[in-house]
């Protein structure tokens, strides 16, 4: 059963707190089908970097894995490496399906279909994107003199963490939709005698927001 496509966009301002820099977050969601996670259903999260040449950091994939699986309401997440080993060679870079349109052909292989049944993988989530350093500027100078010394000045730099997760429903053999987040942050390091870095944790924030949105996306429907 397909539902009407929905898109939700939210722009959130995150003010500097403690020793954090300033950040803004943008969230987008598009739904193609109803979803739900039943008993025995498992999820696998894979980096889709080899499809387009971009590098999605392994620690970001691990972060989403941990966020989705933790807590009393944690989902069953099969680690990337364990999944690829179990499904070798069907999910290697040269043989992995490129889109949901390739799934019927993949599942036509009885051995592959049996492995999906055995592992209980209901959703495959492909994540692509990365954290990139943007522009920066400023300078800090330090000096040492008889009985005194210190650093003075100001430096700043900007980072952007942009990630998109495509959700494939292996039971319906179709795309369930997508969730994306883009977190932009400016870190600053003022120096009045001692440099004090005020870091904007864009990647960690993007991980938490994407994980929260994925959890809501997967459990809010009825399969």
C-alpha cells in the first residue's frame, strides 16, 4: 500500500551553549509507503559512498547504529560488516543494488531470499554524505617576554555536515522514503592570553538528528 508523498522541512536554530559554537540544522523527510517494525524485524545501515564517489565516514555510520539500537525502545540493528559478510558477494561495491528497482532481481535468487528470511532484515538504510570544512579566517599571535606572555586574536572556521538516508523496505520490495539532515556550524577560538576553542559539533548533531528522524520514520507506520 502506498501513501501520498509527504515532505517535512524544519529549520532549527541552535544557540551556543557552554563551549559549543553556533549551529543551524535543516531536516527533510519524504515518505512513499507506510512503515512499521515488528518482532524479529532487523535493520542494516550501509554507506552508499561508492555509488557517487563521496566518502561517508565510518564513525558516522557507527554513530547512527548506536543511536538506533540503544535504549528500551532500541531497534535491532545488524552491523555493516556482519551484514556484508553474511551476504557476500551480493553487497560488495561492484554487485550491490543501485536502487529499489534492482531488488526484485536480487531477491529472485533463492539463496539471497533465504538469507534475508534468516537474518530478519526488514529495512536497508543507505546513507550518503559527509562533513566538510568550509571557509575560515582570523589569526592568533603569541608572544613570550620576561615575566609575561600570552596569545591574542581570534580565529573561526565553518563546517557543514550534510547526510541523506534512503530507506528500502525489503518486505514490500520498494523504497519507503528518505530522511535528510544538514547541520552547519561555526567554531571560534578567541585568545586573550589563552586560546579557548568553542567547537560546533556538527557531525555529532547531524548523527543525533538523523537517528531520531529515522526512528520516528520507521516506527510510526503500520505494516
